[in-house]
C-alpha cells in the first residue's frame, strides 16, 4: 500500500474542510445601538407657592329666622319675596284687634291704680297730720299707711300687665331685625300662626358674605397666622372657584376659626368673608376655595412630565457617567403648575431626563439636549 499517497489525501481533505469552515463562519463584529435622544433638566431649588383646594359652602355672616311670637291670623304682608330690607322695616302683621283692646284695658287699669294710689296718699297724709295733733287713734294711721302700700303695689302690678300686653302688641307687627335680603315667605295672607313655632321667613345679610371650609387640624397654626396677617387680604390668598370654573374676583379674609375640632373628622371650620356687592354669591352655593400656601424654605423641583408611574411607584431617569441613564425611585411632594416638588430620590445638580423618557431603558446611553 502506498502510505505516502494516503497521507497526501488526508492532508488535502483536511485543508479543504478547514477552508470550508472558515468561509461559512466569518467573524462578525456587533455594533452598539445609537444613543437615545432626550431632553434633560438640571435639578435645582426654588421658592414654592402651592394652591390648596378646599370644598366650601356660601353662608351669610348674619341670618335670622322670623317666627311668630304671638298667635293670630296674618292680616298684612308688607314685602315681596327676595327683596332687600332695612332694620326696623315692617314685614308682617298679625291680627292686632285683641292686642289693641288688651293694651287699652291694661292702660285703663294703670290709670285706675294710679288714681287709687293718689287717694290713698292723700288719706295717709291727712291721718298722719291728725295723729300729730292726737286727734285720731294711732291705729287709723296704720290702716291708712297699709292702704297706701297696697295702692302702690296695685300700680306696679297694673304697669307690669301693661308692659306685657304692650309687648304682645308690638310683636303682632313683625319688623326686620337687620339690613339684608328676605327670602320666600313661608305663610300666605290669612294664614294662622302659632307663637314660637310658625316660621314666617328668613332674613340674611348678603354684603359681605362668607364661605365655610373645613381644614385639617394640623393646618390650624398656619390659618391662625393668615387670620392675623393684614397682608392676607392684599395678597388675595383666598380665591373662589365657582361651579362654572370661573374665579370670583374679590379678596377674602378669615373672620372666624371655630372654637373646637371635630373629633370624628379631625377638621375645624374656618369662615372667610368676601365682598358681595353684586350678589354673585348666594347662601347655600357650593364652590372651591383656593388657598395660596407658601412652603417655608426652598424646595427641589423638577418638571412633572419627567416622572413615570408604575404600580404606585414614581421614578425618573438620572443621566450619570458616560451619559448612561439610571432609573431612580423618587417621592413626590406638592404639584406646582407644571412642576412637582421632590422630597427624596434626587439632589441639587442631578441631570434628569425631562422628555423622551419613554424611549429610555435602564443603562442606555442617551444624547441629551438641556432644557432648564
């Protein structure tokens, strides 16, 4: 056998195999993906004024329910529903016939009692003089003085009765207790009213008017400062957002902070007064009170659109060394316009991705365009 021929065949075959393998698996060098284009923002500090929103209810600063204090039929109604009234103005009249008669009788009784008192005084004076002359018995003087005292008591009793019926007569004419606006009458002409129970109408002040809000007990100290600060009115700290989303353009000021906290809700009522010359605010209306809240000290803020939320956790991308993006969990504070306060997770000087974060993956290289 020719061994040299066999060796030569194996050498040629091996060379062909190696050549074939080299041609089918060329070395391929993988290229890195291009950097992701994003906009960036440098974290900084600033003074922050946030707007706290509280549901509010419009209430009159003064309001009085008109109830009958004497019984009888309504014989006159002097006002129209919803009109403005002044203090002391006639509103309703309850049948005065029996009250006028009772007043006249009581006045006559006073006059009779005073006449009896005058007679008793003259008799007493005369008996006292006669007694000084020892012309009558001492006992007669005692009787005269007793009659005088009884007559004086009868005058006092008659005058008290007169005051009572005079009061009833006055109460049969119902007058406005304050300047304000009267509501819709609850009784008609000729209706019978009972003392102390029948509601006739309600009168309330309209200018100024107030809005009640409930604040958390932890904010009491801040609202006390706002109440005591004269600049609060000038700075328009309290504004009203109406139900049609318009803003009431009059400044408000705190007039009352309630005496006690509601233990169930942990809130306390605050009453804010507003001018209301055009009667734009009416009792019972609901609205939102916007309260400016200047947070003490400078705060870290970033664009709110830079924040991503997933399963209740908030994060941002921070651009680090070699322009690589690092995902970092952050804690949010108050929202201020298009920015948000960050209480934890980033520091001053950090560069974060403000736009294009949805295209970024952790560790990816980014190409940034600053937007501060």
